[in-house]
C-alpha cells in the first residue's frame, strides 16, 4: 500500500514537473511576443514622429527659399 502511494506521488510529481516545463516555455513565448509588440509599436510611433519632423523641416525650407516668379 505504501509503495502504491509512493508510485502515485511520483507519477503526479512527474506530471507536475512536465506541466511546469510547458508553462515555463509558454511564458517565455508570450513574453517574447509581448516584447515584439511593444518594440513594433515604438518603432511605428518614432517613424511617425520622424516623418512629421521631416515634413516640418521641408515646409520651413520651402518658406525660406525665395520664390521665383513665373513669367
């Protein structure tokens, strides 16, 4: 009876260790995906900010250039 109980405990322990390993791998995958999303959103935001500054600088350059009248 005692050996059966120990075998049952060993079985449940092995199952728990397997589940923990799978959950650890899943956690790493989820955290990696979350990091990728944050980095992608940050890059998109900075690209948009950069485009705004580029347009603003071009507008300033256009204003500062003397206009040539068409004849």
